[in-house]
């Protein structure tokens, strides 16, 4: 167990740094607007500083696959740490907008690399029994990073805040140096003795059944590859042949719609446009910075709750219950905002506070952690790197669209119209997920892969027979 916790801590430190990156514009941009700011920016430049991060993530997503496949999960995390450190140093020394944008692109690339491999690495190094809880710590770490950077930014300048943030990827880099490679990657490279040694290093001697199942599946796959010597499934080669396989395209569709849920559910807006959203909802006289910190704390508490709930409840139950709550909150907020704009009733503080809190709760407890868990669970080993990259790349595109179009939507449709658009996307995405998403809780990665293929689950059958005996 201690080795699982060690690798989880290393991943979580990297993810905490990711949270720092996400929340940094919220403290950077207000300081740049101050009269004595060393750098002056226009509104258009501010929007690019906030949103260019998402485009940088796309680069990270698509270089993740060759790095993870060729160099391994462990060395891929070296790239994440170095890019993160260089990005923070660039922020510390920045004297113009170009430097800010360069730093955000570096951070976006690091985030793209991290988003895929963090979930994949934890899924491959932890057992099915505890995998959901370990993967949920990723979301908690991200929320802690957002809260920390907002808190630091309220006390320090953006230069000193960036300097403090360098420490997290640096410590994570040291931890990865002293950790082991992913057992699944060793298996995919045919290094069977190392695979067994590292598998037991992470899991102990109590999960020999999954070890045997993974070896058997790899052996069969290798035999099939030997009969087709001209086929190479690594990276993006022969993509046309790959995309028609159920075990590839179904997880991709699931991840695309999971990303829709993630970014249209409201959490992305609160992180990047917190003061604007709070002012539009609660009125111009509220303390927007107080409520920003309040929501950060609420997000963290909800993430802690999610760790226990995901370990107890099924994945589908968690996703659709919290997704339904999120849609309900959107409907209530739409009615409240529209009614307030028409003068049907007076503005009230408790209505937006209550339902925005419930909306963030639904995000933090179900929508965000379930998406992270699914990333580590639904993709087969053979396509895990490229599948995860495509899935997360679609997420960065959705994130960019949400961040760039939010000011335009609010100017033309008002906030209630914006939430009508978001709510419609949520309902559509939940329907698709309801049809395609299988239950994955308590299943090995091999069992999940077989279910997507539509084949009888021999491992599961063997387990049932063994329990009967």
C-alpha cells in the first residue's frame, strides 16, 4: 500500500501544480489592471492570456502518446515537471504580454501531458478495489491547487506567487525519479520479468489473478501481431483500422461527452471568470473575492466527500445523480436570472448562493472525478495513450470554446441565455453517456476492455466459478 500512496502523492503534487496553473489568471489579471502594474494589457489580451492555456493543452495531449509509448509513464512525468518549472520561471521574469502568453502555452503543454498520463499511471499502478479512490485524489489535488494560488495571490504579487508555485513540480520530479515504471507499460514492451516484479512492488502478492490475466492477454495479443507483421498500432499509425474497433471508438465517444459535461457544467467558468459570474448572479455590491474563496473551499470539501462516495457507489450512479442535480441547478438559476431581469421578483442573495453551491458540489463530487476515473479505466492498454490524448484534446477544445465565447454569450444572450445553452449541452451529453457508459467499478482493466469488445468475460466467469467452489 505504501508504494501505491507514494506514486499517488507524486501524481497529486503534479496535479496540484496544474490547479495552480488553472487558477493563476484569476489573480494575475486583476493585478495587471492596477494603475501601477509593470505590464499593461487590453481586454483582448486578457482573454488570450486566460484561454491560450487550452490551446497549449492540445499540443501536450498529442505529444503524450509517443512519449508515453516510447519512453514510458515515468519519464513522461519528467517532461511535465520541467515544462511546469520553466513556465513559472517565465512568469516570474515576464515584462510583457508575449512572455505571459509564452508561459501559458508552456503550462498548457505541461497540463496536456499531465492530464492523460496521471490518470493512466494511477489506474495501471493501483488495484481495482482502491483505484477509484486513488484516482479521485487527482481532482482533490487540483482543487487544492486552485485554492492555494487564489490565496497566495491575495497576499503576494503575481511574481512571488509564481515563484512559490515552482516548488510543487520540483518536488514531484524528485519523487518520480525514485519511483518505479508502470507495470502495464513494461508488459506492453515484452519485459515480462520486470513487469511481474514491478506489479508486485505496487500491488503486493494478493492480486496474482490479475497479473496472470494480463500476461495471458498480452501473450495472445503478441501472437496476433506476429501473424500480421505489417500492422503497427503504436501512436497514430493505421488509425483508420483502429477507429472501427468498439474498444477504441466507444471510449472516445464517452470521453468527448464527458468533457462536455466537465466544461459546460459551470466549474470552468468559476475558476476563470469567478468575479464576473458572481457579480452577474449576486449583484454588483457583493464581495466577489470572498465568494471566490468560499467556492474554492466548497470545491475542496466536495472533493473529499467524493473520495468516499466513489469508493462506495457505482460509477454510473455517481455520474447520473450528480449530472441530474447539475441540470436541475441550471434550470433554477435560469428561472431566477430571467425573472430578476424582468422584475418579477427582487434579487436575492440566498438563491444564487445555494444553487451555485449545489452546482459546484455536483461538479466536484461526481462530474469531475468520474471523468478522471473513466480516463484511467475505459481505454484498453493497446490504445490507452492515443485514446487518452484524443479524449483530452477534445476537452481542451471545449474548454477553449467555453472561455472564449462566454463574454460574447453574456453580452448577447445575458447570463440566463448562456445557462440555457449550457444546460442543453448537459442534457444531450448525459443521454449519450447513459447509452454508452458501462459500469466499471470493481472490474479489472482487462474485464472492462472485454466488455467494450462485446466478448464473454472469461476472467469474470472464472472468478464466479471460483467463488461458488
